[in-house]
C-alpha cells in the first residue's frame, strides 16, 4: 500500500450523500485517506465514497478540495524484500 494525493476527477466512484461529513471536511480536512485501486484507466474507489462526494461538493467552492489523499490498495511496487530492509534469506 502506498499513500499519495490524486485529483478527484481521476477517481471513479458512485456518488453517495455525504450528510454532515461535508462540514466536517470543510473544517478539518480529510482525516482518513480514501482507499483506491489503481487500474489502467485511473483509480477506482474501494472505500470512501461519502468523503469523495463531500469533496466534490466542496471543490466547487474551493479548489483545494479537488486533491484527495488516497491509499493505493493494490500497488505493491515497493513491497520487494529490500522494502522490508532485508535483502537476504536468512532461513
């Protein structure tokens, strides 16, 4: 898993009523990154449709909400043995 920031319009998701989450994000920002999978066509939301929907509403008023912190759930490009700090098999 890799944490990064992506543009809201690059994430495919189904709108879900954000309820009072919009005001919370306006005041405090996104506390928990949205979980996405990387595809050949961009990103697909795994968890966080309400957060994305709230940011879509807020982005119409302030462009800072159009960049979203995400966790790439299916990107293991850094998950080799050197990622874990051990390049030798000691078994």
